């Protein structure tokens, strides 16, 4: 049990920072208030420092590439339609621990197969540090991953195999959904169709990687045939104010990586539109996702800074890196904001990390455990 005393609390819900103490017991935030009194608690003075929720990287492949440069389990590229794949079985704790994402404030991430398949499989949410995958697992089957971007053509075009065009990708996706819609589980078992039932029922979100405006509009048009599907647009560099479904909060967006120098999409983002949509209540998360499959531990923070440089206020940027991705990933009941009753996933910064490069991580807590003070688990790296 401990108290963080006199910190500047920035809870990740969109409001202004405020000075308060935080009492942590059994890995949970017990109380946030001024002048908390608890004789049994160890006191940690963080006066003048900022206490933020741990950042959440909405969608990435951390832990599925490595340990070892040849260990690449980010996608099963033997078939473009593989909704029955489960990323949990690709996740390796050493691959995640080696990245030390928490040193840049990231305490959890949505982990997914790469978007090189039209239907790539089931995503999960993990903490960024732990001894084994099931200790780090926050929630399984948070989404089904789909893609209609150029990543699918790049994978299967060299094989002279469908999809070699966007037409092919859209056709395969629709065909798989129709097949699942007509699937009778009492007859011959079909693992692919069975994995899509919860998507068709709206119980499991469908995260669709679509880089351009035309791809995004195409997905929304196609999915009118499947009205119960809860779609989340990922990558989504072509977002603008013509997407009334996003403006009205009916469809969430995970905006992709703006730091990838090899991507043709990052510079096309209309940030005035993003700013306007956020003000109207749209659910847009900041992330490092897109057609590329891996990024460094600093990438999420750099993306947040890019948002800030392009006119998004710091409070909105922090929300897009914490509570918004938690809501989209379905883990907001556990993490993503500093609130009483939630997991003590917190990072203490010397300054505002979104506004200045001089900000340094002073302490990191996942489930109340201080990571920078504990011994690292051994790894073959």
C-alpha cells in the first residue's frame, strides 16, 4: 500500500490536471483526493510531477515478433481468410519485455495479427510487462482483424493469388461474412465461419484496416448488408468530416502511425477535420497502427506529439492515448484512466510529455507494481 503525495493528476478523461494524492492498495486505485491520511501506507512524494494513466497503444504486434530476429509470428500468410487465428498463441513475453514500452509510458496495448490478410484473426489486450502471456493478458478476443488496404495486395500479389486488387479484398471479405451468416453449427463444423458469428451478432468488433478515404467509404457501404456488425476503422488516414457515422459516435476510429517515413498516408491526414470531429464527441484513438507491422517503443508518444503539433489540444491528445483506446478495446472497466476502483496503471513524468521532449519518466506502475525499481525478468535477448 502506498500514497503518491502532491502529484499533478491528469486522469485521461479530457479534463484539466489537478493536484491530489493517490492511494493504491492491492494493485488498485483506492482513493484520489487531497491530503489522504493512511498510517499504513508508504508515502512517495511526487510534488510538482505529473501522474498520468499509462498510455495504451491501440493496435500493434508487440510480443509477436521476437525474441530473436527470425521469430516472426505476426501473421499466418497461407490464406487471406483466417478469422480463426488467435494472437494470444503468437504472443511471447520476452518479445514484449525486450521492447520496454513502459519506459515511454506505454503500460498496455491491443495486440493483433498484422493486416496482411483480409481476415487475420482475433486480437487481444496485454500489459506491456510480465512473466508470461497469461499474466499479461488483460482481455482476449477484443476484436476480429480485417484489412482491405494495399497490405493484402502486397502479400498475395507476388503469389498470383487473390486478392491482387481492392476488388478482390472486398469480395473475399463479403464472401466470408455471407458464408458465416448462412452457417449452421449443427452441420459440418467450419472454424472460419464459427469465428465470425460473434462479429455478425455485434458482440465482437470488426477492426478494418483501411488507409484511404475510398477504402473507408467502401467498407461502410459494404457493411450495410450486415447491420449488426460493430466496425472500427483502423489506419483511417483519410478521415474527414464527411464521415457522419464517426461524428455521431456510431463508429470509432483508430488513427494510424504518422511517424512511418515510408508510409504515403501520414501526411494526408486532415487534422482540422480530426479536431472538429473530436469536439463533436467522435471516438478517435491515437496509435502506431497501419499497413506496417512494427514500430519502436517511442512511436506512440511521437504520434501524440504529432497530434499536438497539428493543433489538437493536449487534453484531447492524452484522452486519445488512454481512455479512448481503453473504451474501443473493451478494457475501460480495468484501465485507461486514473479513477477509483481501477487498476493502478500509472506513469509519473517530470513534465508534460505531450508538450515537451524534456519530459522524463520517473516511475511506472502496472497493477500497482513499480517497474523501474524491480529486477528485470531474464530473457534470451
